[in-house]
C-alpha cells in the first residue's frame, strides 16, 4: 500500500515561470521526470543541438497562445523509496495553488520531514527567482507559506472516535502494543487452542481441572500445551481434592505453598479427614491474559489491529471500540480518507450479529464493512448482509463488504482492499499529469514501487509484460460490483464443499462442529 501527503502554496505561475521553477529544482539535484523526458526528445529532434531550451520555450508559448492545455502541468521527482510531485492546480477553489506532495511506502523513513524539506526547496527557488525577476508570478507581494492539505477524515470516523473516552483510547493503545499479548493472540488463531482454553476454564471453575492432565487424549499434545505456557495463556497449579467425593477443596499457585498446608491442622470440609491425607494433583488453569483475550473475541481484534499496523496504517488513524459485553468487537480505520469498519466475533455469523453489524455500518457511514467470524455463516445472516450490500450500491454509495472466517484471511483481504483505495486516491491526485506524460502517471508510480519491492525483497521478479496485467493494478470492474460479488460468493457455496485448512498446531478437543466459510 502506498501513502500520499501534500501541501499547498497559494501562488500562480505563468508558463515560463513554471519552466524556470523546474530548472531551479534540477540545479538542486531534483530532476523533474516529465521535463527530462521532453528535453531528451527535443535533443534527439535537433540532433544534439544546444537550442533545446529555445524549442521548449517556443512550444510552451505556442500552447498558451492557442489557449490549449498548459504546457507544464507539474512534474515528478523520483527516489528509491518515495516520489515527490509538484502540480500547478488552477482549479483549486477560487485561487490557483501549487500543490507539492510525496508518495511513499510504509517502510519509508521520515516521510513528513522529506516533504517539508522538498517544500522548502521549492519555496527557496521561487523566492530566489522572484528577487531576480526571472520568474513570472501573480500576487508577488504576498508571503510564501505552505499550508497543509485538508485532512481527509470521514465524519463517521470522527463520530466513532468521539464516542470513545480518552482513558479507553490510551488503555487499548498500550494494551495492544504489548508484545506478549500480540504473540498470545496469534496462537489463538488456532480454533483447537481456543477450544482447549475454554474447556480448561470450565473444568477449572467446576473443580475438575485435573482431568485435563490425566485424560488419555492429552498425551500427544504436551508440546502444544508448552507453547501455550510459554505464551502466558495457561499456568500450572496444585489442586487438593477430597479422596471420597472428588470435590476440589482449594488450589495453590505453586508446590512450595503445599508444605504450609500439609503441616497445618486443616481438615477436609467434605469428609473431615486431614488435608495432608487428601488427593494432590497438578492442574492447568487459564491465565488472566487468556481470559482477557477470549472475552468478547478480544484476541481477534488484537490480531486485526496488529495486521493494520503491520501494513503501515498510522496509529492515529485506528480506533478500537470499547467492548459491550455481547461478544462482538469493533474497530475503525481511516485509509486515505475512506473509513473501514471492522466487526469481529469469535463464533458463528448469526442473524443477530449481522443486524448489529448493519446498524453499526449505518451509524458510522463506513464505505467499507469487513466482518470476521470464526464460525459458519448462517443462511439468514448471509441474506441480510446480501440485501444490505445491494441496497447500498443501488443508492449510489461507493460501498464494499467483505466476509472472512479467520484472522489470517482477514489480513489478506484488508491488504487488497487498502491497495484498491490507495491506487484510486493516487490516481485522483496525479491525474493532472497524465496528459503531460502521455500515460497514466499513477500506474507508472505504482509499478515503480512494485518493482522496487520485488527487488528489495529478493523474490522472483514479476513479468509485467503479460497481457493479463500485474495483480496490483486496479481491476477494470467497479469496486462495488467486486465487493457485491464477494458477498454472493460466500452465500452460494454449500458449506459441505468448504474444507478447513489444517491447523499449524494441534490441541486437545475437536472443533466444536464449526465450519469454515470462505
């Protein structure tokens, strides 16, 4: 995914003034891509003559005299991990402006500082040439001050943020940033791990936790239990039970505490025998971390939050909703000015859950609705979501709905959705340069970064000459239709045809009858 930031400068430059500005930036080792290509063309046309500058000026004046499109609409300045652009925007509200910006990857270091530095270079060139009267400007006496572009924050995202108090925002931010919690949440992607922890919690509450260690089915899963222990999801305790009734009397955190009890005169409340003569066993107990993650599907929200940050979404553009105690989790993300509402439930996608998700989407006016449910999709829930998506599209909204059944798949779906949004916003920002370059500048920039990623990653180079086109270019179909089809696809396949991929680790117990829906 690519990000874009820009600033504006209220100033009008005439045709020759724009050329002088690009020339001054080239002297500062900022080579304008489009102008360099044109000069190379002029040089070949004149067979190496030194009069290319005169030819360029003549063509620029000819375009202005014939009331054609401006000869210089802007330009690009390319670097390894970012691209600067300058666009002379004459249709920006009432007054024309110079728009300068940066397109960068999530891995780009200090993009805002780079943009500020670039804007300073542009300003210095304008000031220097204004003093020498070599650059034509209007409102030349006004001070040159860059202004930040209007923040693209959807109103629904603002309302969602307003509902969250500052304490909950701070707490969730600190909690989700803990490495131990992130690692534990990743282990809970395995449905068998979650089932085992729930059974351990129930057995622990009922006083029969010892069966989790003494039962036959557990013998082959000691390594998986060790993984849960290392992640802080389960701990071992000492349980004292009545030999006659089997009822758990109490539990101790360590075996060292057992010595204090056995030397005392304490007796069993069930049979009256000394506690030292009762049954002592080692049992498993879910930790507070496990209980916190399993409650209301918090582990699923933690995983989604980690995936958003992994894809470079700024922390300031993510808001995690407070848990309502109904088993549902929610969060929102602002991606390039478009709001994503993520609804998660560790369980089936039931009609009640679907109705709640639709209500949340209508309240927040999110243009993207992502539902993550680890169980099966109920038929009625699928119909409700299908009809809601159709109504939103028919009403003229640019709406996308995605249904996924596990956190790992959600990460891939989110990445693709973010790419589509990023590419569309990039095309809107750079389309002014398409006529000057003679091709789609946004696709040119996207391809440049894609090639850079494949080279830096050391992977196989992609063949961009294939007729089908690379997978990162925008689809020819409307986004709403693709999203609409994604809802239909998940409601037309019988559940019996869907096969869940094997888990990476195995834990005690079956899958509780849940079925994966792709």
